[in-house]
């Protein structure tokens, strides 16, 4: 058994979240935790640091710890949201060693109010202007070789630690961090699965013209191939009803 969240860390998380409304105290505590975990010889991305993050960010610390504890026999890893992801076929089919894939959405960052707001809040207006015409890359599905996913998790956790206490107790900020790091090359070369490809479908902004949907709710490419990973299927009423 791999113990990812030990009882002591869970208790610390409960206490901090009960007092999260006391903004100045919590931010001071977050800064102190950052300083402690960045001391020489300490693991800067230990799961205890995750206690001050919303679960959408804390999950990267737990995934990192889990992966570091796994047997070396693991070749490929997928990180994904739990609520709105469907697997229609083996997601690791045809993956090759050294690859890292993420999903590309059908919209530019500057054309999406939510993504624009997240980047502005985390990185500021200048960075948003620089990234505004770039395609949104979704943090909700990342898949690749064990080594590439490990590098990705290291980079994500390091960036979150660097951004403390600014993003303490705030949700959904993995998306701007993901987009920023991928474009900076901080996680190495990344391949992008656009809508219409057979690996990942990211449906939030899709008009569905790149797909065919069968009577029983399977999502296919225009060539008739099953899309292996379907993300945000619940945004499309027809698909959502088929998988209730």
C-alpha cells in the first residue's frame, strides 16, 4: 500500500481550511510553510505543503508523491479530472516512451473570460496580453511516459510553491500554471491533441463538428475511430444523457 496522505497532513489541512477566512493569518501561515519547505535539504514539494492549496492544486502534490513511491515497472501515467472524463478505449495505446500529451481546446485564451481571468489573477495583465492569442491547453488531462509525467509534476509543484502565498486556498489555478509552464518549455516538449484527433477530446468550447456521435453515445472521429479520452463530456447534453 502506498500512503499518500498521512493522518498528520490531513489534520493540518482540516485546521487550516477552518480558519481560511482569516486572510492575513492564513497568508502569513502559507508564507511560513513555504519558507520551511524550501530550506536546504527539505523536499520543497512535500505533501504537507499541499495543505494550504485547494484540492484542484493539492492533487498535483499527492500525485507526485504517489508516483515517487510506485514500482519502477510503471511505464505510462495519465493525470486527469475525476468527474468529467470518459475512457472509450485504452488511453495508452500507441503511446511511445518519452512522450507527453495534453488536450488543446477550440478557443484562444483571450477569447475565454474564465481563462483570461485566471491568468490575470496569477501572472498579471502583461502575461495575459502575451498569451491572449494562444490556444487554451487544458490541464484536466495529461498523459505520457512515467519520466515525462514526473518532470511535469515536479514543475507544477515547484511553480505552485513559488506562487505561495498568493494562490493559497484558491481553486482552478492549475489551468493558468499549466498553460504558462507548457509555453515556457519548463516541462520539455509537449504534444497537443486537438479536437478531431483520436487521443483526447476537450469539449468545453467544441461545436462538435470534428466528431460523430453514435446512437449509444460513443464519440468518434470523422474517420470513425473511437476517441480514447473524452474530457468535459458533461458540457454536451447529448453525451451527458447517454452516460448518466
